[in-house]
C-alpha cells in the first residue's frame, strides 16, 4: 500500500453518491449547452427607418439587439411583383445597425416593403411605405408636395424624474407627425441629447442614440417616409460644442451609423454635409459643428462651416436650377443677439452672402432649429430679394421660458410667428412652373395650425 493510500481514507457511500451526482450534473449541463444555438435569436429593436430616397433607389435603416442577417422585400404599391435587397449582417462593430439599399425604383412611385430578420418576416402593424420623388428638369411641371420638420428631441432619464427634473415633454407629437401626409421629414439638429456623462466615451454616446431611436412611439413615423438629419451641439457633443470636442470623430461615426443621408462630407474632408433633390427643390444639409470655431476666436478668423464646406456649398448652389433652394443649418442665420447664429461669424458670413449677391443665387430660403422656440425672420437686402430664416423648435425639449427683451422684440421677426411651446414645422410647395409657392407653417403638438406664411417663387429673384 502506498504512502498516499495510508494518508487518504477510502470514500464513504454517501460521498460516492455526491461525486456521481456532480458528474451527472456536469454532463447534463454540457449536453444542454451543446444543443443550444451559438447565440440567442436576434430581435429588431429600432426601425425600419426609410432613409435617403431618390428617383431610382432608397435606403432602409434598422437596428437589432444581437448579430443577425437582415433583408428588405419591396414592391410597387398594388403590384404582386416583389424584389429583395442584398442580405446584410448586423454586428457589434456597427452598433448592430444595418443600411439596406433598394435599387431599381421608378420616379414618382409609391412602394411598400417589409423586413426579414434571419430569414423570418418581421410582422408589423405600422405602415411601411414611401414614395420616390419625380424626375424634374428646369421648366417642367413638378408635383405638389410637403415636408415636416423639427428639432430638439429630448427624453427624460429615470434618475432625473426621481429628482423632479423634467426637461423633456410628452412624445405624442411624433404620432401627430406620422399622420401628416408629408413626403419626408427633416430633423434639424439636437435629435439626440447627450448628457455630460454620455460625452465621455463612444459607448455611452451610442447608448443615448439607441435609447432615443428605439422609442416605440416614433417607429411608425420612421417607417412611412424618408428621414433626413443634420446635427447641432447636443447630438454632436456637449452644450455649445465646437471643433475642439475631442470625440468629434466618434460622434460623426455614430451619426453615420444611425442616419441614412445621401452622403457625409467629402472624400477628403470629414463632416456630415450633403445635398438632396426632391421634385423641383434642392436641399443643402450643412454641418455647423465639426469645423465651428469657439466664440472667443477673433471675429476676422472665426469660422462656422470651414473652408471646404463653404466652397462645396457655393459650388452646389451655383449649379442648382431649382426654383427653391433650402439651406438647412442647426443654428439660426441672422439673429443678431444670439451668440451661436451664423451672423456671429462675420468673416465667413459676409463671404457667403457676397457670393450670393455676386453670382445672383436665387430662391434661397434658410431653415434652422436649436432655439427651443419657432419663428420666421426676414432679412431685407438692398440690392436683391429678402432672405427668410424659418426656425422650428422644440419637438419635446423644454420650450423657451425666459427670453431677453432684445430677442423677444427682434424688429426683423415676421409678426405673429414667435411660438414658445412644443411644435413642428411644415413646408408645402404648390403651383405650376414659374408660379410655385412655398407655404410655411408652424403647428402645435396636436397638429393645430398656429401660423402660416406664403412666399411666391417670383419674390426670391434679383
């Protein structure tokens, strides 16, 4: 008998049963794990959202909770002939988002679609359709159409509610927006509100995007019309953030992951500016944050758009033949008392408007968000036509509570257009060639018309 046998007594019957039980348990667990799939079945948590749509193609965005394979089936409304997009995999690297391209579409045509996830149809009670714009050339008739728009979408965190802090209002305004017969929606910035903790790393920033995008109440709106977006300070970084924000590259990557715009900046210059055309209107989505200098930079050097973006905007405006050209910017354009307005960057501002005068760029209208109130500003021009800036805000953020006397009584604000409650904007384009009319509207959170203003095509001419 070995020395070890002498030191270790033989196991009792009870101990033998315990050991056998543990071995059996381990074998059973291993068997069950072997039979389980490699990962749990993925679920759709946000979307589908219709993205950039032109006369011959569209894009559908969505997000899953785990890795999965997604595909879109689509067809002309009323047709039995169906097409399928290429299959795309969602994964951790792309925050489990996917962008699916729908080619082979026809101009001025309504389409329906549905989502396949891991080979199974995702049943939805929401309307899932969209319409392509018409193919338009100068002098041709264009369909009447309308756009809905807004900025400042805020959701209260649970910890804020416990402290009695409710900066965000009800979300029912998105149900009202979904009921509008609009062709697409413009998100005018602050579409996500990053908290001070969120801007510490990209993981937290993504959590904020995911929280706001996955709200059930906004899904019907996302699914039934194209969505286009710019950003402002709160979805770029911290409050009043500028080009010095250290995580701006990560912020841009997240913007690209969660939106489906036509493009993002230039191949040689990062940013999220782009252009789209809808029927006879050209829309220029600008980036007012990535290159914005801080306010303490001397006026003669201070820039908002940056050299590359400003050159692009001039070139695109000069090439446009559209009777209306919408320049969309997060901050107001002309407001003389607001430190973040374009007017507070005089070198770049003057350069741009000198170009407009010199090249006789006609049909310009400016759209902005940011201010937590809506209004229409009219800037008279000595040797040209008046410039309008329609600011639309807020969707759910706290409306302006206190306003300086100077801003309350801006002499160039169109009388009756200041709105200090939750609201959204509408742009309607109507009429025959050469006599098109732009109708601007602000509506409250229940859809009630608060004011309307009409601009004739001929009014925006030199």
